[in-house]
C-alpha cells in the first residue's frame, strides 16, 4: 500500500505543470524607440515638468497686471498690562490697561503698467474696547473709512512693469520652443544609444557567424591534414582563428549587454526585458536648402528669439540706471472717515479725508556716481549688441555647416551600403571557392575582414546620417522629410 501511495505521489508531481519564467522579448525600429523615448523616458518627463513650471511662472507674471482683491486686519488685538504714566507734576504713576483694538480693511488694488504706479479703492473699520473704562465713559468706540481712493506713483523712476511686459512674453515663448528642442535632443540621444546597441548587436552577429565559419573551416583543414593535402602550420593558424573568434564573441556579448542596459535605462524599459533592434531599411530621400534651413532656424529656434530678448534686457538696464538719478514719489488719497460709538453710525455723515504728498531725493554732488552708473549700463548694452551680432553669425554658420554635412553623409551612406553588399557577396563566393580548394585560407581571411569592415562602416554611416537628421530637426524645428513645422507659436 505504501509503495502504491509513493508511486502515485511521484506521478502527480510529474504531471503537475511547472511554472515558466520567461523574459519579455521586444523588438524596436528606430522610429518606435524615438517615439517611446519622447513620451515615456525620464528625460521626457523632466522636460514636461520644466515646461509646466515655466508655464506657471508666466501665469504668475501675468497676475501682476490683474486687479487684486485683498482683506486684511487684526482680529483680535487684545492686550493687558501695567503701563507707566507720567503725571502732570512729573511724577510717575502705574495704571493697569486692559483693552482690545481690532481693525479690518477690504481693498481692490490695480497696478498701472504704463506708469508703474498703483491705485486702490479701500474700506476699513476699527473697533476699540477699553475694559477698564471709568463709570460714564463708553467702553466701546468705532472708527472707519467708508471709502478711500489711493494713488501711489513714482515719477521719472524705472518702471519694471513696462519692461517686464516686453521681456517676459519673450521668455515664455523661448521656453515653449526650448521644450520642443529638448524633445529633439532626446531624439538625438536615443538615436545614438540605439546605434550603440545596434553596432553591438551587429558585432555579436558577425562574431557568431565568424565563429561558426572558422569552426567549419577548421573541420575542412583537419580533413585535408589527415589526407596530407595541407600543412600543420595552416591547421594551427585556423585553430588560432577559432580561439580568436571565441574571444571576439565573448567581448561582443559583453558590449551588447552594456549597451542594452544603457538604452533600456534611458527609455524606461525593464532591465530584464530582452530587446532586439531592426536597422533602418528606408532612408528618407529629400534635400535641404541652406537658405531655407537658416530661415526656419530664425523663425522657430528659442536662441533666435533670445537675440531680441537680450537686447531688450540690456536696454532695460540702461533705463534702470537712468531712473536712479533722482527719486520722486507722489502719494495721494481721497475718501471719507468718521468715528462713533456704534458701528452703523460711522457711515452717517462722514468727514472728508484728503492726503497729498510729493517726496523727492535729488543728489546735489555724487562725485561722478551717476555718470559711472550710466556709463556702465551703456557699455554693457554695447557689449550685448556686439555679442549678439557675433552669435547671429555663429548661428547661421552652424546651420550652414550642418546642412552641408548632412548632404555629404547621405552620399556616404549610399556608398557604404553598396560596399557592404559587394563585400558580403565576395565573401560568400570566396568561402565556396575555399571549400572547393580554389582559394587559400589567407585570401579567405582577407575577404572576411573586408566583409566585417564594410558591414560596420555601413552601420556607422546609418548612425551618422540619422544622428545628423535629428540634429537638423533640432536646429531648425522643422521636419524636412514631411515638410512640417515642429513648433507652432499659437499652441500653449
């Protein structure tokens, strides 16, 4: 009975399906890996967060020009203490004080962007409670300002609101364009990582194929050596080639793993995923006009917009230095106020409240301080203008160089592709001729080396072409392949 039970348990264990732990296998083309990096990579998420931060900075700037409704006050303002009181004869007396002073003010405030001033409409109420008031004196008193209009206006001073209104929209517009440029930079980076992995993948394929071929050649040489048609030194040469092929395969596997981890880390893939890349088979056929590329760059790039913004900032610095020559400030207010024993009485027949003052500070002798300040601002403005002029020249030169380089890379790609096909065909023919005894092992090795070199040269040309393609997109924010703008100014 025990033997039957044990046999049944063993059979049950054998029949129960075992769990399988298979790794996720994924295949990507260049376009697919670029789109994934631009939508799901950590770099794309950081760029999106920076764009959101700049958007709210701009919204904060815009709020400076909107009216602000504010409510302020002190509720409660209770105090209890023993204060020192000077008597009429000069002696000192001590009196306990227990009182409460509360105030509340409601106001609407608006900045004046054209002049840099501020105007507001306010209403306030104050209540005073004297808890130790003598008999016959009211314990509570009220005062208030039913309505009051205030104006604060600097005269001949620097107006930051005026200059911010010119500069900050440019800063925000730059940030939107910089976001698109960051996305194109991500395309460039992931393209480089894509081809790093692809080159490792090709090297691994070459090393695997070379090991298989050299092992087959070793069998052929061993057969020839056994029948006396070849020499031992040739056999040993092939054995060394087999050992070298194994070393090359081990190194290729190590490089493949390292570049795989870098690519997966950048695009946000699971480290355990097994990925394979498909080399680009279609090469876009389009030409790029230098003048057109420069026009698109000036039209779309954040740096081009920054040229105007930097000039404005320099002019703002001159205006700020000029506004510091002397200070003059106008304060004016007009309203109604009153005091009463009851709250509602302060709104009955209130008194007129008027305030006007003009304060100024003019340096009589500053020992050249103002002249130095103005000279520094003017010199800085000239420096910025000269720097911008040089940056514009460099800007155009960079576009010109990249366009010319892109055209040459496209021509080189066509040549290396043809060379790869010819070298591969030549090796196949040489291998068959070697198997038939019509080609020496040295000639076969040369054909193999040329095959490997031309294959790697073709993949490198692909890498250079596509990297230059995405670099050109970033420099112009224009897709020459589809003929579309990558940035639309009217889109928030």
